[in-house]
C-alpha cells in the first residue's frame, strides 16, 4: 500500500467507523460524525503515517478526503523534491 490515497483511505476507515458511503467522497459536510475529535485523529494519524507536519492552516483546510490527499501529496513533494 504505497499509494498515499490508499493509506489515507485506510485512516479514514479506521477513524470514521460510523460513516457509510464511499470513503473518497467524504467531506465534513456529508459526514454526520466528523467532529473535532475525528479531525484531530485524522491529523495525528496522517502526520504519523507520512512523517509530515500538518500546519494549522492545513488542518482547517482538511475538510474532505480529497483535501487530505492534496495536502499529503504536496507535503511529500516538498520533502522529496
């Protein structure tokens, strides 16, 4: 599982066990259980999984699976590029 999207999907599945529907379509707006604790869990798990630091600005912007994927890819590109 080297694809960032697959790893992020696994994190979302682990933390959002009460949600249904496609993981990659999840947003803060369409997930009834996406609260501040879920948000902190996502940030922490992503930081640990990818060895990146999520800034406060990125944390606010991380309002969907797609946003999380974009943030991770950008951080990995900066670190590796």
